[in-house]
């Protein structure tokens, strides 16, 4: 398995056009506010303070790029669906997210985070439909597994899978994680490694031809 030898903050902004343009593959983390995106990034990179986390929802408001092993990016995106009073602000954030997703060619896979404790929420199911309509490759990452007792995890997961099967013929890959207990790290990093390898093989082949 790849391990992460280095992970550094590169840039934060709201405009996808101003994100790094060196064409390295990137993996973005999205989901409702407070679902654990920034915590997961810190867990994956073994850096407790790389991405800013908070118990107050809405902490991340920008597109944040982190370079890993000098060769690929992790992107921390703002959370969606945070029940803010400020509707204009909410719309601005949604706009940042959608522009990033629709314009960013090097975004190789989007990890959609879902709190394993909760029943399927309309806002997440709608977001998946939006991804499907736009042909965005994504995986589901269930978070905060440590907050459920061992015996509760499987039925919760099954319930979610059943809900997804109602509208999707093919399920996206999914992972069960806990940043607190460091569950799912190996699986996620192996998945990313596979994609990175397939990209570099394609690049090698096209440079030979
Ligand atoms: P926004 O940036 O506001 O959209 O939130 P976020 O999705 O980045 O969430 P963040 O990582 O800041 O975590 C939100 C809260 O959940 C924090 O209090 C974290 O400590 C807690 N948290 C995140 N992941 C886990 C986990 O795996 N287990 C437990 N028990 N708590 C977690
Ligand atoms: Mg965050």
C-alpha cells in the first residue's frame, strides 16, 4: 500500500480556475457540514492539524488543496446543506462546490461522506443524483463508525445500501470509516493508489504512441 510520506497545504480559494494547474490527479472530499471531511483528511495524511476541523458546522468555506507525496492532491471542500440563516451565503457555497465539480478536469474521484448513524437524507440522495447526471465519478465514505456499537454498524449500512438500490442499478464503491479510530484508512489509500497507477499507465502508453 502507498503510504503518505508528505502532505502539505498548497492554496485555498473559491475559484476553480485559480486552483493548481499542474495537472496532477486530485481526490476531493464532499458532504454535509460536520460530516467529518476535514477530520478524515487529517486521518488519511497522519497530520492532525492539516485541515481545520470544528464541532461547529460550516468550518470549511473554501476549496483547499493539499499536495500528497509531491504527486497528487487531496481537496477539502466546503460542506453543503448547513442550515444557515444566511441564504445568500448558502447559495454562494453551493455555487463554489458546483463550479469546482463541473469544471475541474483533474478531479479524478469525489468522495462523498455520509454519517453512518443517520438514515438516508434527501439532501445526500439528491446530491448523488446531481453527480450521476453530470457523470462525476464518486465513492461513498461512511463516517463516524466509532459512534455506533459494533452490532449496529452492519444493519445501518445495509439500510443505506437498500435505499440506494432503489434508484441505482449499480452502486458506487463504498467505505466504512472512523477518523477517531482510524478505520478504513488502508482501504481508501489503496483505492486512491489504484487510480493513480492506472492514470500513470495511461500516460505512459500515450507517450509511447
Ligand atoms: P465542515 O468543514 O464544517 O463542513 O465540517 P467537516 O465535514 O469538515 O467536519 P469536521 O472534520 O470538522 O468534523 C466535525 C466534527 O465531527 C468534529 O467535532 C470532529 O471531531 C467530529 N468527527 C469527525 N470525524 C469523526 C469520527 O470519525 N468519529 C467521531 N467520534 N467524531 C468525528
Ligand atoms: Mg471541514
